[in-house]
């Protein structure tokens, strides 16, 4: 029955896309009204929705698109909404959520295959830090010490929840026990952590500076602390097979941290659907062109995380694909930008480094890992 319902939903989605007017958002009439697109992000207090709003105000207008940034429960919900919700043309998705769908599909799950097969990557965005919050008086100090704790994984359907479950499995080789797991929002979980103490660890995922943590008062340090990551621990080494080392900076959370600490990160991606309608592809192509042309403005006036984004398109892991129309624009954009900077050269000289004339190369760092998320 579940498979039948999914099949019917897929058929309906395909028919709806084919039956839409000759415009990508389903709202443009012959009068040439601006199409209305949507991007699904995450919590109102997270980083994703700020990035979505930046794209809506800085990139979409030049592409002739009216873009609305919508909150959501997170990456797993975003995959479903991009797949089936009318008007949703973009989604921000964590790499391990995307990879988890691919792994389930490879293992024979037909529902997962049908869900993820038509999705395409526009551009990798940045590393997104994971935060493990405990009470200030907790005996826990490192992430590898959470095995027996009562953990809030994040809302069901969110990327945070899947990251928490996947990371726990990666570190300890067993699933996170149901009896020790809750699925509250970040805000509700923090109240439980510091109030009735029925939660020991709150898992939060978001690009730094993440508003929820950055907005905390100095007094918060008396109530909570962030766990550190020790890469030398056996459990930590297992985690690094899927996730990425990161530094959680004091400057991002001055009211919580007295120094930078080691952490773990997952990668975020801007994705779309494999649209084949000509006008849809044209609008997405224009969007990519505008993203290139207005990238400097995003880095200057948008969320600080835009400074970590590189528009070069690295090779993707097995099962991942770029959307052709946007990939052509971004590769052309990258070629033009590089041409304007003169011929390629070798490593910077010490003098160039001192003068700040070296252009950072983040292409290899931006490449997602192709290994399986679940083990």
C-alpha cells in the first residue's frame, strides 16, 4: 500500500509538472507576470533561511524570479517538499541527508530511489557545524563521551535528527537507543536540558554564526557549554569517515566560548529538481547567471557563510549529479572570473602572502565525500 501511494504521488507530480502553463513556477500567465518560486530552508532561527532570503533579495530579481524563502523542519523534509510541493524549485540539503537517501536507494529501497533520483545539485555551499550542548556542570566534555547520555536529536524529519542518528551510529557502531532519544525543537530541548534536566545533550546543526547560539546572553555560560571534538579518539576517527573536522570559533559565540574549539561539520548543498520543461530550465539558468554576477554582493552584504562558498563545481560522489542548465552557467562564470584574474600560477610567494595577495583555493575542500553515510 505504501509503495502504491508513493507511485500515485509520483504520477501526480509528473502530470502536474507537465500540465503547468509554459512557465516554470506555474503562476506566469501569457501577460508575462513574474514567476513565483519557493526555496525551502530550515528553522526560522537557523542559517539556511537567512541564505534563502539572501538569494531572494540579491539573486532572484536579476533572474526575473520572485523567490520566497520558506522555513521547514530541515533537510529531510526539504527533499520531500522539493519533490512534491508545487512552486518549490530550490532546497538547501545537508550532504549526509542526501547521501542517506542514495544509500537507502542503493540498498534496494524503492521509495528512497524514487524520492532522490530526480534531484540535482546546483552548488555545494559550505561546511555546517554540529554543536553538542550540555549543562555547564555536566561531567561530559567531549563528543565521544555522549554514548550513554539522553540526547535530543532534533525534530523528526529534520536534517539535524538524521545527522545526530547517523553520527552516533558512525561513532559507536550501534543505533542511538530509542529510550534515550527525544525529538524536540532546539528551543524546547534547551529548556529541558537546563530546566527539569530530562535531557543531557542537545544536538544542534547550523553554519556559524548560528543565530540561536549567537544571540545567547553572557549569563548562558553559567547554564550550558559546548562539547569539544577529540580527533584522536577511536570513535572520533570513525566519525571522520563521513563528517569533516571544523573549528567552532570564539568570535562566532563570544558569550559561550572563551577560545576556539575543535568540532565536526556536515556539508550543505543548494539543490533543485531535474526539470525538463524549457522555460523552467531557462529560469534556473538565469538564476545561476545572476548568482555568479551577484556573488560579490552576497559575500559583502549577506550572511557571513557566503564567504565560505566557492562557485567552482567540484566532482561529486557516485550517485550525485549537477543540474545541467545551472552547471553550464556556473562553469562559464568560473572561467570568466578566472580569466579576469590573469593566468594560473603556482604557490604564492612569501611576499605575496604577507601582502594578502594570495587567492585561497578551496576547491578540494569543497568536494563532498563519496563514501556511504551509514555503516
